């Protein structure tokens, strides 16, 4: 099975993947929020802006069917101790919030271990309700007890621990993660309009896989998952339907250096 590759076709069929060959799936599916990403509005009118665009507006039934096919392929390809991490957010139809808990319906035979709240400071503004400043990451394992969780690799400094009481000055980072959203002036920013941060993927890859493991992203976009997997000594496989994004992701991943800190892990 070929690794360190991005296939340019829909992940509804990932026939290149052998059964039980993927250790970890990290992904952010299209949200189907009726956006043409990359466009902005001014005074209520859509205006063109920079970046490669994609339409995130499938009919709801088609969207749910597509996700069902992709997740079923992910489960087939997952090792027995593997896990699936999905970043998704609530939708807002102009009147009410539509939370994404329906995602759990796709994994009745898997084990939901955490719903991570990814909290950030930056985003759209509104004066009709509180400004939304979090997204979810759902973590499902294939087995209830036999799964990878390298807690030591992701512990954070415990600033308020008394040294005389606690040997370790490091602690579990909890299920609320404060990680900045990618803004226009971030070094890792690409032309993809719905990029997730490397820091978010980094914590998942370190916690839920080992060096040499294979990480799959069925919605690869600008290649964030691949770039992080490679930098941390893992292999990657991606799927993406927009040719410009595949090109962007390959360029990004091949130009990726390994910062000194990551070489030690
Ligand atoms: C939310 S974006 C992922 C962004 C990515 N996490 C990043 O950091 O750049 C979803 C991506 O899925 C792609 N996509 C949509 N439907 C797909 C399908 N059926 N198969 C593969 N890719 C698909 C879109 O073109 C888009 O780039």
C-alpha cells in the first residue's frame, strides 16, 4: 500500500487502502454551511476575495450520505486499536443553532472517548447573540480499552502544582483546548479558506499514534494533517477532490522542515 500520498478523488471509496491498515484518522469534513468559501460579503453583497474556492452546499441528504460512505471506509481501513478524530462545528441557520451531535450516529459500534472543545479568540462578530468561539473534536476508538493514548507526549505545564506534593509538574491538558484559529498573518496560512491549525492536529497525532504509524485524512484540504504527520515521523495518506488543493498540499508537505523540538519526540 502506497503511503505519503494524496489521492485526487472522493474519499467515498478509498479502494487504495487495505483493511485495518490505518492507525489514526484526523479530519475536518465540509460543514455544509452553505458557504462558497473564500468569498466575503460587504454591505450584504458577496464580493470576490483571494484564495481557491469550494462550494460547501450539498443538499443535506446528499451531504449526510457522502459522510456515511466516507466514515464507513475509514472504519474498514482502521486497525483494531485505531481511532477517528473529527473536527466539526455547530451550524446556524439564521434562527437557531444546529449542533453536530448527529455525527455520533455514524459510529454506533465505536466508542466516543471525548468531545474536545476547541476554543479560540478570533472569528466573526454579531450583536444578536454571543459570538461563537469554539468548535468540537469528536474522538471515537474502535475498541473500548485497546487504543493508543500517549498522555505523557501531550502533557502541559501545571503551573499551580506544589513541588512538595506532586512529583510531576506536568498535567493532562483536559478536554478544553485553547488553540488560536488560523488568521491571515499566520506563517502556516495557505490559500485554503477552511484550514485548521497545525497545533490542533499535533496534539491529536502525538496522543493517538506512534512514530511510523499511518495517519489518514479523507478531506485533506491544504494538507495540514499530512504536514504535521510527516513532521512528527508518521506516514500520511490523504484524499481531496479539488486539484488546486492537492497541489497546494503537496507543495506544503514537501517544503516542511522539522523544528528542533519535534525531533526529540
Ligand atoms: C474543511 S476542508 C478541510 C481543510 C483541512 N483540514 C485543512 O486544514 O486545510 C474540507 C475539504 O474536503 C474536500 N472535500 C469535499 N468533499 C470531498 C470528498 N467527497 N472527498 C474528498 N475531499 C472532499 C473539500 O474540497 C475541502 O478541501
